[in-house]
C-alpha cells in the first residue's frame, strides 16, 4: 500500500484559498485537513471542505465522455471515447464558424476552480477561434468598481489587521458561511476588547457571533452610510486634519449631498430608525480604529457600486486609515503578481470580438442581436442553476439548434442539456497556481492523485481541442506545469526570488503589494477621491434599487449557506443532509397577512418565474424581506425550478455585475406544477 501526505489548495470561489493537507492511500484521497503552516488557514477548513475526498471520489463523478441520446434536458447519454467527442466538437464548430462566423460560439465559465491556469485556460483557445467573449461579471465587479471610484488602484489593507481594531463591522458578509477565517480574526479582536457589529438584511449565522446586529433593507446600505456621515458632519465628528491632507471633495460632498441625508430621510430607505443611525455614527466616529469588512451580496443591486463607494467614505471621514486595524477591506487584488496575459493570450484574437454578459446568458441564447449563439461551451460553471433568470437560460438550452458542450465533474443542471458532456478532473488531479482574494497569500500545487476515470483538466481539453482543430501553435502543446512556470518566471515587485522559489516548491507564501509611503492613495489626485471628476456621478449619492420599481411587495434575498457554495457541494450527502431544501424564510407578520403557515408549500413569483418553497416563519428576517439559502440542484428539490428562476438579468450601476439580490416577489399558497 502506498501512503503519503501532500499539500494542496482549496480550489473553490472563496476568498480564503485555504492550504490543505491531503492523505493519499493507493491513489485515493482518504483524508483532508487544513494546513497548520498556511498563513490564513492555520489548520482550519470550513465544513464544506473537511471531507473533500467525498467530492473527489463521489459515486456521482462523471468518468467518461458522453453523447446525448435523449431529449435536451432529459439526461440520457451514451459513453463515447475522447477521440470521438473531440472530433464531434471540432467538426461541428468548423461547420458553424463557416456558416455563422466565430462569434456564434460562446464560452461560459466562471470560478468552479480558482487556479490561475485551469480557470483561465480556455481564453487562449477561444481567442484563437474568434468566438464571442464572456464578461465574467456575476460575482462582485460592482464592488471593484465602487472601490476604484474612490480609492483608484490603492491596494487593499491586510484583512488580518482586523485583530487590532476596536470596532469590527461585518457589513453585508455572512462570514460564518463564506469567510470563516474572517470570523476567527473577528473573535480574536473581540478577545482583545473589540466590539463586533453585523449589518445585514437578515439574522445570518454570523449575527450569532456579534455584539450588535443591525438589519437593513435590501439595497439600503448606502443610505445608512449617508445618514451616518450626515450625523458625523453635523456633530463635528469628522477628522478635519486627515481630510485636509488626504481627501478630495469633502467640502462639495458636505455641501451638495449630505444636507438631504438626515437620519430621518435615510431611515425609511435603510430600515433602521433615526436614533439607530445617529448612534451608529457616533460610536463609529468615536472608535479608535474601526474596521469594516464588506461582503459582496450588498453590491448585487442596481446601486451596488454606489453603495461600496459610499460606505468607503466612512473611514476617510474619521481618518480610520491612520491607525493599525482601521479602514475598510473590500477584497485583495493580486492580479499584478502574476502575468496572466501569458495564459489568456488576447494577442491570439485576429480582431476584437463581441462581449456577452454572463448575467444575460438567457438573452444571449434566445434574443441576441447579431450572429446567433449556435454553440455554448460550458466549463467549471453551472449557469442553468447559478445564473440569473433560469427560465430564460433553460429556454435557450432547450433549443434544438444549439450545440452545447459541458465539461464538468458532475451531471449538473446544465450538463443535462448538453449534446456532449466531458468529464473534468478535480483540483487534486491537476496542477495549478492559486492566489487569494481575501488576503495576500498564494500557493502552487501539483496533482496528488491520478485522474478519476477518464477525466481531464480544463487545460488538457483545450490542448486536445486545439489539436482537433488542426492548429500548429506550440502554445497549445504545453503542459499546465509549463504555463504555471510562465507565470512564475516573471519578475514583479510583488514577490522576490526567495518567495518565487518557495512557490515553486509548493509552499504557501505571502505576496507583498508594492506600497509607496509617499503616495498611499493610488488615485489620479493622490488623495481619496470622494469627489471624482472622471465619473458621470462625481459625488456619492443615494441611488434606488431595481426592485423598487417592480411593484411587488417582498424583497427576496438568495443567501449563502455554510454547507454549499452556489451550486457546488450538493454532491456530498452529508452536507446536503445538514440543510433543508428550498426553504423560504418569512417574518410572522408577512405570513399572517397572506394567511400562510409554517411548513406549508408556497410559491414565490414575479414576472420571470414561479418557484416552490417550504415556508419557514421566523423572526430572523424582517417584515418585507424573504430569504432562501443555497442554490439547489434540480434533482434534490420538489419543484422544477430553483431560486434563480426569480432573479433578473439586469445589471449593476458599475462593473456590469449581476443584481442577484435585487429581486421583488410576491408569495402565495401552494406549489407550482410545470406542464
Ligand atoms: S471554501 Fe473557503 S474556507 Fe472553505 S476550505 Fe475552501 S477556501 Fe477555506
């Protein structure tokens, strides 16, 4: 029997990018643990990954290429060889590109794996083929856009500084589900005397660990920040010395925007009372080093970028940045640490091709102007479950003339509609290089077990497809390790030779953002730009949500759960058993108004869809808000549709992000029968 322990990295779309130790016996992963020497993980994995071996060796894994033999969506396939699958795809693509041009092919991928090579390995292939390009903007581009509007290219603070704060605000982040190491840091800060506030739209599991919880209306976070700043200004609680030296546009903001943002005016928008807004402002401004950790959910609204921009003014007004532990953390951007252009190869495009938003996939498949989408290639993503407006996407996937290929580990809701399904490796079966977006660590890892069945990695499949298309470029004949080496073999101020060698050896390392003490704010003015002359909206202000105009009374929050990540992890029986499928949480008052009872089947609906839930009446959600956790696979739910049949293809105010949380619904008795 061969036994060893190897290092690896959690590949999922989570800020923490944990280091893991994998025990392998006879080419099977048998045990997974957090790496005690990893700077963020420090031995702690979340419940989702404690038994990653159950995902890797799940009986549900796809182990051979498949070709559809049933109707679209029926899930009936026959096994075929890799040679047959690749030949079928390449010949169909040659026909389609000859008839419609390259843009008739649309890749769809997101963050099923976060490794820099495997995640991005399709770009070079699709650039060479001249296909439509996908705007990969479902998660938090509005957050990035809002940060840049005020902070420019300023690197994020180290989130671990939170432990030095005396007031930690977990704002719109269910860290207990999505960022457990931030929870650990918050607890550490609390042991040193810090207070913990949670600001969210319902009482999340994170709220259980807070000293105080403030429940806001969905999309009302910016109004709360504006109300707080009004109070701070009028009570003389702003740090005038810091502002004079570091901030651009405070006077204009104070004169033009803040006068209308009284607590009384902001209270109905944000859902807190004027007295609460006043108290939050005074306690925030009175703290020595207040720290805000901002989530992403609050950015998935029509006003998402403006919300981030507005909240980011708070630490500037009180000079929180001056003291260790003070500031705001939206996310670490470590893109400059590795030359991704060497993997994505935009230079392979003969000419720039059209962009298609992944948030508007349903529209792209059914009603796009220009060349129709005739083929969809889906890899490490599951848009039929996870992308907005599920009914529109399924209408597209049902098109008989759409040639769909899905490269996946499991028979996802999307794969059921594929013409060809290709089996994908898990992260333990291929090499990659990972970097965190919740901190500054990075790590390279190798395959620790052989591929399960005939599965292949993203990069291997694109190499095969390049061969099938008859392309001669040596680029496509490289291995994933060659590409990793190209990312490492590039000098950058983010890592010196010692750090790069550690990366090569598989050790977790900390990257160093290049900071200029003479110019801490990387904006065009060199100051924090509350006033930004380059924007159509030069000052932060109150913006409405989309849902406000929809004419339905309840706001739906499609929330996170500690036991799944979007539609990932539902293959693990134990994790599934810890959740009840498709529960809709509703306040007692809303339920009473509608004559609804705890535990009964209800239908949430709007003009995009109707979805069956089991009602849970709870005071965890306020009046006017309903919440459901998780993105369930269709095979595990009673109805035909998941939560994303209710979400919309509308975009955010900045970054063209998704507005998955900006949803209005009504709820009534009974379940939906699809005919
Ligand atoms: S999902 Fe996040 S917290 Fe859980 S193991 Fe992976 S990186 Fe760590």
